[in-house]
C-alpha cells in the first residue's frame, strides 16, 4: 500500500489520530505486560495513554465532521424537496458554523484558563486540552466551507422558483 501525498493532506487529522491511538495501544500493552509478567508498572503510562486517547478522539471527531460522517437527524432533509431543501440546508450550515466557531472560542478560553498539572509527570493539562481547540478550529474551517457550498447551492436555484 502506497501512501498518497494528496490523501495524506486530505486526511491529515485521521493520520495523526492514528499515530496517537497506536501510541495508546502500545503503552497499554506494555503496561499490562510489565504489570502481570514483570510485577511493576511505569508511573507515567496512564497519563500518556489517556492524553493520546483524548487527542485521538478530538482529531477523529474533526475528521468525521469533515467527511460528514457524524450522526445527525436528517428527517427534514429526507422529506423536503426543491427550494425548501436548499433553505433547510442553508439554515443548517449557518447554525453549524455558528456553533463550531463558538465552541472553538469557548474551548480556547477554557484552555487558556487551565492551571492544572498532571499528577505523575507534572505537565500542564493544556498539552491535552489544546486538542479541543484544534478540533473545533478544524471543524469551524470545515463548517465555513460547507456554508459557502450551501450558499452556492442556494444561489443556483432555478429562476421562477418560489420559496
């Protein structure tokens, strides 16, 4: 299997998340082995594995958002046709963009205000929680792209159609 440069750029958050989940799995397996076979554990293993898992979750959420693979209730979109479908799509895109940007801003202030440090390694939780800011920043970018696409689709409505 050959890694395509375009695919790497298109799905970079999923590849980075894949590295983080690989590190998580490797550390957990290592810690289980040392605990049950060698009768000791590494004091830092839980913190590193949890931090990597958090990064995996938020990067995966951004990737799923970009590919429109998050669960949603789309019954309105299934039963509407024509211009009403475009209107609902546009309203949805506007709301998603507002929420994404708002969550990005709020997560930034949350991380900025964080003063907590981890117990074992004594590093700032900001290294973990900044994944939330990055995730919502990516989602905001993808939401704006979706909003522009919805505006273009709404603008392409045939003349004579009545809303």
